[in-house]
């Protein structure tokens, strides 16, 4: 939780995943969402919430820096 709070405070972007190995394990996504909310992450900091166009733009920007 401490790292998520640090990410929230510094404006970092994160993605929320389940580490699922089967479709039946996808239901645990709520744990990551709950942790992000409790840490104070804003919606725009969570890559999963970006539209396809927004995500593609974000990736292009990062690749241009490399």
C-alpha cells in the first residue's frame, strides 16, 4: 500500500492486474481496484481506465522519449 500511496502522491501511472492464470481467477480484479482507491490514486493515473486512443497516445509519448 505504501508504494501505491507514493505513486498517488507523485502522479505516477499504474496498471491494475489480477495475475490470473485462468479465466476463473479474473474476479480478483476488485482487490487491485480497492487498493488503488484506498491509496488515493486518481482515475487518470490508472492505465486500465484510459480509452484505447488515450493509451495509444501515452505509449507513443513514452516511446518517443526512449
